């Protein structure tokens, strides 16, 4: 996918169906991924409940529980869990807009998890849409401590995620891995906004934290966003690999591509979701950048506003 392809939104070329079981109940569940209109983002539709109540937007403001994985809940108290592998697969494959119909309270547990989704998406292919992608620019550092755990979102011209974990023994150092996403050139306005700023009391801490780590193993996704999905199953450290996938899925719930650096030490969903909420609380720390394309809108809080909401569900909540 070239630079121009990375600037525009994508959806599936056609529908794809998958099946499996719910881990908690053991019941069989069916999942169908459908193409969706530009700017609708990722929505889930529980087809086992009334159609007017079953739509759940894959957004951070719908996260209601993270203790055993992300649980999304809509205004009708309809919930869905086990969404992380799908969200990460969609991000790795460059899919922005999709409607996922499911007939249970969990997405199916697939044999190879994320790669099963990636292969299914590859089989049907993706298509470019007429609207350009939105970027959430991180303008000032935002940091969060939760006991030993630490997370920060930092300004960076290259979107990246860095995960660091404790050493497994006294004879080795901390484990770390850094993942770079697309390097699509920024327009002049965006470059001007990507300046180093301060949130009082945070910059010194975040800079010291990052600069003290010198030996990150870094992988760049380059122009083909699916390359890293091929690599992940072979990342020997399973805990590190799972943390990366969880970080990607957490950031996907923002609903826009982040132009910045997520650095986390001993991450979990609680840490990252709290960090995302802290980011949006600090209005000066971010800016939503969207090229003006007719019919494309995005709310400043990061919540998508479908130009044609009926393409997802006539009564879906989009703001």
C-alpha cells in the first residue's frame, strides 16, 4: 500500500464469515464481517437481540470493563467481549470501516486468533474509499502511573508503540519491543503542529523514561501493513506479543490513526484505557487532523459521525 493508499480509508471488498465458540459459555457463535461506508468506523451488531438495540460502536467511550479483556456496552446495556484479535487484525490489514454481525455476547475463539482474521481479510481483499483518514496528533506528552505500571503518549512524527516488560530472570535485562506503523509523509500544516510541548510535571518524567532505554528491538510495518501481522506469531516472547496486540486494539478504539508514540511498561487494558481518557481530558495535548473531503466528518472527541448512519444501523449511537 503506497503513501496515497495509506492516506485514504479502506473497507472490505466483500463480506466474509467466520465461526467458533464462546470461551466463557462454550456455545457456538457466528461472525460476519461486512463492508461499511466511509467514516462509519468499526461497529458490531448483535443479531441475537432486537435490531434497534444491538449496535455497539468500537469506541473507547463504550468500554465498560477491562478486568478480563475489553467489554463494550451500548446505551441499551448490550455488551460484547473478546474483540481484541479482530480489532488488531483490522488495524494491521489497513481496514478502517466494517460492520461485524455476531450472534452472541463474544466474538468466536479462533484457532490462531489474530492470524485467522488476517487470512480471512486477505482472502476477500480490501478496497480504497473516497474519504481520507483522520489522524489524532499528539501535541504534548501525557503520562500515567499505576503502581509499577507506566504509560505515556508522546509527540512523534512516526506512529509507534513500544512495550517494555520486566526481565524474566536476574541474568537478563528488561524485555522490550517497538512497532512502527506507516510513515506516510505529513502535510505542512500537520508538520507545524507536531511540536514538542509540555504538560506541567510530565515532560521530564517521560523524556527520562524513554531516553533510559537504548536497546529496543524495532520493527517497521513499512508500506504493507500486513507485514507485521505475519511477524507476530513468530515473536518468541508470547507475553510481549500479546501485549503488543492488546495495545493495538486499545488504540483502535480511538477511531482515528494516532500520530504519536505510545510507550508502556507492564501494560494492561486498564492502564491504556485510563491513559486514553486522560489524553482527551487534556484538550491542548491533541488535535484531530482531517483533510477536508466532501461528506466526511469527525467529532473533535474522536467519535465518528457516519455521513450515512443507515449504512451501519439506523438507530446506532454515533456521538
